[in-house]
C-alpha cells in the first residue's frame, strides 16, 4: 500500500547525475494511475530512449566502447532496490539488436574473458 500511494522523490544524491529526460521517463513509468502510466511501447518511444539509441548507434559505428554502458555499470552498485527494479523492467524491453550491442560492449570490457567484469577492468 505504501509503495502504491507514495510519490517517488528524486532528491537523493544519486539522482543528481541523472538527466532530466531519464527522470521524466522514470516518473512516467512509476505513475500509480495505470491509465496515465506509460506502456512499454510508449517508454521505448520516449525521448530518452530515442537519444540513447542514436548515440549508441553512432558510437557503435565508430567502433568505440559505449561510455554510457561503462558509466551505467559503475553507477549500478549504488542504486536503490527500486531503481534496480526499474532497470530490470527497461532491460526486458530491449530487442535482439540492442541485446547484441550490450553483449558486445560487455565482451570489450571483459578483457580476460572470464564472463565477469572486475573493478580494475571497469576502471581501465
């Protein structure tokens, strides 16, 4: 009940580094009124996803490691349980091409090919 009727706060320090577009998307995903809440399709059409996909596509074409993925991995450990659940929902909406891109980025980070990214690999 408390979660259903509480209004999320974006005042915590970890939200200060998050773009206003990303916060807007999360707010729209967490709207308690299901008629106003974004569907998965609407989420994918949100400006945050559109810009992220375009940036990812451009960087991928240039053969660079996606800095956004590195930053996300570095910041993931400091996220709250709610934030992690939102991320899980978003990840489940990815298409095969997006998943392949993330896998490629993971393999570029996993220098020793163990299937794990160590803090040292992440810092490099």
